[in-house]
C-alpha cells in the first residue's frame, strides 16, 4: 500500500488524471459538501507474472481545509501454484504514487518523492 498526502492540490486535476488512466474497471466519485471521496479500480496485465492485477486508488479530500489522502493498493498480481507476484504489485502501486506526486508536487506519506 502506498499513500500520498494531498495538501493544497488541484483536486479536479488529480481526479481527471485517475479517471483517464486508472479506471478501466470502475470509477466512482462522491461529493458531500466540501468533502470528495473517490474510488478508481484499474486492471492491467503484468508480463513478469503472466497474470492480471488490479490497482485500487482511494481519494479522500476536504476542500474546506484543502487536505486529503490518496491511497493506492494493488492485488492479484501473483497467480499460479505459489501466488508469487515478483514485486509487480508494489511496482504498480509505486508507479501510480509517483505519477500523482509529480502531477501535484505532493509528498508521499513516508516523506519520499
């Protein structure tokens, strides 16, 4: 799991990016007053494991304080007898995280860019 803090970002730009690039399976955005909640589920084929994996991205953002979190979780990367993903899930999570960090100039929760 990877998490990015969203502090004073253009949230509509983040939602548009995720909608365009990481919502092959599902895109759902809820708006409740100043709060935005979104779920994006993306499925991709991973050559190194010869399997499909999903990347789920959750966005929680409060426009009144201009702060929120983006959480990225990959699953299903390992198929076969031993269910080994050979690092594909963490690579998928890191890829999405790094793209969001570059897009927003945000910090990841662990402080690394």
